[in-house]
């Protein structure tokens, strides 16, 4: 029998922590809540959580700092983390994602969204990362890294090296939001000219060349981009 997944919650607002606990308990998870950064961080580093819900605005230590410390510890460096943020805190979301958080939920949130995000992240953790060289097929888009080739509706489209790398990077993890900085890091290497800003221009070109399939590449306002998960 599979044991119940343990979800830790670090959230100083009692009613929000309670709402999280209530909804996630109904889904069959074991929940532990921590009202402050210090006790939460200690528990995460010592015990074995399966997933962490982390409020960014905490007294004492910020959620971003907690995230950094969790990622710096070899035992917890791949612990799934979902940040809890207030609406309008896109800059914090971007920093959190770049600090290693996997996803975020903006408050106020619906239980449906919460449960879906948690389940999706736990599911992802069970799946191995696709191989860099594996072919990817999503809807009418086929990506062949070995041949450096992209087909839409069976027809080859002509992409620049950077456009190909960006598309491949996003399509390897459909549904994940990546910041411009993360995309730059992922495709850098031989191509040092790439900047955060130029990513936006690359996206325009990429979408145009992909035709109707270009809509799979979604802009997440103030945060970055994702390949839409079907
Ligand atoms: Ca808070």
C-alpha cells in the first residue's frame, strides 16, 4: 500500500493555513502546518516532506530565503515547492521561480486550483525528466532534437537555432512556467547574445513561424512563458 503523501505548509496567516489544511486533507494528504519561517524551515530540513507550500511573506525570514536554503541542502534540493503569493507580486514570483520554486499559487485561490496544482506537481515528481534527445510530440507539433527539426501538421518549419532551443526547452516540460532568466540560462552556451528582453522578440518570431500552433506558447503576464499543457 502506498503511504500518504506528506505536505508541509509554511504560512503565518492562520485562516489561510487552515483552509489549505482542510482542502488538502480531503484529498487524502497528511498535512503539517508551521506558522513561522524558522520552525517550518527546520522541519523541512529534518523531516521528509513530499511537497512544500510556502508563503512568501513571512515575519522573520522571507519565503525566498527559505527557498534558497532548501535548495542549498542536498537532502531537500529537489523537494517540490509551490509558492503562495498575493496578487500583483509578479516580481516575487519571478525571483521565487529563479530561486528554485516549482510553481506558484496566487491568493485568494480556489480549492480546485490548489488541488490541481498539488496533484500535478506530485505527478511530475514521479515522472522522470524526458531525455534531452527524445522526440517530443504534442498535439500537431513534433520536435526532433537529433535532427534539429520541428514539424507542425507534418510540415517542417524553419527555425533559428535559438528559436529551436527555446521551443524544445518549453515543450520538454509542458505546463511549467519559466521566467525569461531561466530560458536565457537554458539556451545560453554557444549563444551569449541572448538577454531577457531578446527572449520576447524570439517568442514573436517563434509563434509566427509555428502558425496556429504558436498559441501553445503562452505568455504568463509579468512572469514568463510556458508551453500549454493539454
Ligand atoms: Ca504571510
